[in-house]
């Protein structure tokens, strides 16, 4: 009981500390954030039903403007039962992101390693702490850009110098750091809840393109919650919410899914997920997913109703796809004596 109280105190103190920190500019984001857990909170690494998890995510938006914003992610995480007691385990994972946007092909590529320590306070209550360490590279291409100094007073002349001290392609590299905490209530496999807080870019790196300039990448604070309840033998309800703050960027995504169990026969399990989400930036997010045994594929489409789309007379946003595959190891049989020894 003393250990449980200690973990709860640590979790509350850390949450207050994170909330009081400054955060800044916008990182990549997914509407189906619950399908990209390592991008939200490193404490969620290894927190799933199974032993190995592979995930691929893609988002494509604003292509009709046209200033396309394309995001691609790949992730793997697993459980490590290397600790002597069954009351705790370790999660480890790797996460790869590539984000590209705009006429200049402004892009960000990152590779991070994530680790989490999971402590079972009771069979139904788990607290987790996670750490992110990695490497990122950000750059852009100036060849497709135009500059004010290329206007000669009568017409545009692309052959004139830009007046900027850039080469054809500019790139900077920096280290990534992050921490997170998560609390899980697990009644059984189909009824559970996760509540977590995370901070990415914990040590704000300098991402300025000029050698003598300083532009620290702001921290990103994430507050997330995902809960699922078994209502009927063939139906679960999932509710989820995410709030992110990074400098002036401040956004919330909320939504829900109905999970219909079409078949529960072992080896022929089929689920259909149908739901709707909302982003406070002004997007409705219809979502559909299909899970067959351990293979899952989810699709959503942001229908934007923000002021910009109203101006151009469009409701288009962007599609988002997530694919997941989970491997569950068969536990080894315990050694037993089949007959008495005299």
C-alpha cells in the first residue's frame, strides 16, 4: 500500500510540473492518435495485449490547396519480462517519423528509442513511466521558392539572386528527448482506461538554420485518455481524448468508437469499428476500422469546417490510415512433476 501511495504522489507531482512548463509550434499530429501511442507518450510503450506490436501510419492533408502536408510513421514495441517479479515489466520500442509540407518541402525525419517501466500495483492498476531518446533532422529545399529581390521592378526574374544566405538545401540535426507517465485501470481485456501525460522536446534543442541564431524548439505537452467498456457480448464502446499544447498551438481531439464483434471464434475473430471524432480546429473525423485476428486497419477522413475552408468553399481535409499487427507468444509450460518421487 505504501508503494502504491508513493507512485500516486509521484504521478500527481509530475503532472503538475509538466502542465506548468512552457510549450511551443506544432509537431506532427494524427487524428487517430490512439493508433500512434509512442508519438503521444513514451510511457505507453509496451502497454498492449500481446508481446510484439508493429504499426504503420500515414496522413495526407491540404493537397487540394495545393500545399500538401504528408506524414508517415513506422513503429515497433514489445514487452520484456526480464525482472524477477511478475509485478513489473519493461516495454521497449523504436519509432520512425517523416513529415513533409509546403512548396519548400519542409521536412522532419526522426528516429527515437522509447522505454517504459510498468508497475502492477494490483492486478487491475498499473502505473508506467517512460523515456524517449532519439535523433531528428529537419530541412527544406529553396529551389522551388521565390523571393522579393527577384522582382526587378517590372517583372519577376527567377535568375536573380535571392539575397538569402541559403544553399540549395538546408538541413539541421538535433537530439530528441521526452518523458511520460501513464495510469491504467484494467478490469479485463475489453474494459480498461488509460490516463497519461507526456512532454516531448524535454531538452529544447536549437533548430535555427543560421549559425549565429538561436531558435529553441518548444516543448510539446500531451494529455491523453482512452477508455473502453464492454457493453454487450458483441459490442464495446471506446471514448478517447487528447489535448496538446506547443507554444501558441493548442488543440483538442475527442471522439468515440463502437466496436462490433462480428465473430469471436478462435482463429476467425472479426471486429468492425465505426466512430466519429472532433478536432477543436474545426474538423469532424468519421472513422472506420476492421480487425481480423491480430491484424488491424483503420481509416479516417478529416472534414474541415474551419474559416479557411469556408473561404475557399471546401470541406476537404485529409485521409489517415493506420495498420497494426500484434504477435502474442505462447507461454512456456511450467515444469511439473507428473509422478511422485519416493
